[in-house]
C-alpha cells in the first residue's frame, strides 16, 4: 500500500471517528438538539416557499450557499452543549439560553464577521445573477431546453461557485476551531482566530478533507433535503467539536 493510500485511510478513519463521536453527543439530547435546529429549518422553509414558488430557484441556490458562511456562528450553542456533555451533564432546555448568554465577546465578533461576509456573498452573487438574468425569475430545470439560458446558468453557477468557495474557505479557516476554543478558554478574538488558522495550516490535508465533508453535507442538505437540517446541523457541530478536541491535542503535543 502506498504512503498516499495509507494517509487517505487515516484521514478517512479520523473523519469517520469525528462523525461517530458527534452522533453519540447528539443522542445525549436529540429532541433538544433538533429543537434548536428547527429555528433555522423554519427560516429555510420560508425561503423555499417564497423563492421556489415564484420561480427563483437559482436565487435559493445563493441563499443555500450563503448558509455555509453563517453556520459556524449559529452552532455556537452546540459547542456549549458539548462541553456540558463531556463534563458529565445532560443538556436541558435552559442550556440553550445559557449557551447564547455566556458566549464571550470574541464569539460574538466572529459571528458578526461571518454575517458581514454573508452580506458580501449575497450582494455579489445577486449582482452576478442580474448580469445574466436581469432579476427575472429563473428556475434551474426550466432552462435545460434552451441552449442560451443553459449556458448562462452554467456560467452563473461557475462564477457564483468560485466566489462562494473563496468566502467559505476564509470562514472555515477563521471559525472552524476559533469558536469552541474561545468558549473553552474564554479568550480574545486574536487568540481564538490564531489557533484556528494555525490548526488548519499545520494539518492542511486532513482539514481540507474535513472542510469538504462539512460543506458538502451542509450545502447538500440545505439545497436538496432541507428537513434533514434538524439532524445534520447538530450532528456536524458535535463532530466538529470532536475534531477540535483532537486537533488541539495535536497542536499541544507539537508545541
């Protein structure tokens, strides 16, 4: 077996382990976890009913992609619940409020930065949309029989996808571990972001694979199977907390 194949199997084992640990944490309070995620499901269903029924399926694609940018700040409460679980406590309803109230200022700032980047994404993506479609309702599957529209849709998806990838990757590097680190250490913004960026840069291969898993599962769920968000969102948050714990041990052992 080549070194590359062994590395891929190790990475696959790591990611599978994080997902398994995330599932175990999720099952400690499944109804509570799904209750919090239902808030975002309701917002998503509102967007679906408002956009898809009017023929703006490509605009919903923009919103679905933007969710990747704001999701790290939205799941802060799950990191708080994970800490409660690992300290031997079973999460209760009041912990949802505590997780929000007790977040340090650095976490709030990270959430605001994510929101700003989300607004940048929405604005730029809608500008690209207007260039190709002039804000006319555009349903994805209705364009398949028109060669010109089909080409425009492909171009739109390409440029919007590149923009979304850049912004999402920036958010991933900055937030993937900064939020749980800030919650655990009660530290400032610079220390939290520095830890996250260093963890990603020092473990590039496994972190790139993890980013693809997080983005793929989140985007696929929001775009194609929105009701499953109540399961996928907390599962990935708990799995990312498991990844944070492992990467922190790696960082500390490496000095």
